[in-house]
C-alpha cells in the first residue's frame, strides 16, 4: 500500500459522491485544510498523488476537460500557484485545476 492510497481513496469517494471532478481546493478540504491556508507541501502531496496513481488524472477546464499529461509538472504548477502572496488568488488558481478519475 503506497502512502498515497488514503488520499486516492478520499478523492475517488469525493468524485463519486458529487458525480463531478474535484478541484485542488476541494481535495484540500478533504485533507482537512482550506486552499487559503494550504502551503506548497499540501498541494505537492496532491500533485504527487496524481503522478503516482493510475486512477487519477489532473486537468483544466475551458470548454471541456483538458488533461495535463503525466507526469504533471509539479514544480511549475507549485510556482504558478504560489507566486502570488494573495491567498484569494492562490485559491482561485487551485480551483482551476481539477482531479478526475481515469
């Protein structure tokens, strides 16, 4: 059992429960924190989990779900999210990235 199995299980349950994708902000809530309080290590755990799971994928939504190919660029995404010091802006960026089941 990998260290990501519990998080994968929570994410898959959340997706099933709402019958929709979960944003990174949603997953943080499942982990017991908010996107406004999350730090790089919290978001890194989610992104690493996606990279290490055959059951999850990450993407953005415009007109449709646009999958980000694996391995997802963890450092680039973290830099993009955390380059702003405003927690509301960071939360918005986290709400724009979605986890889906494969």
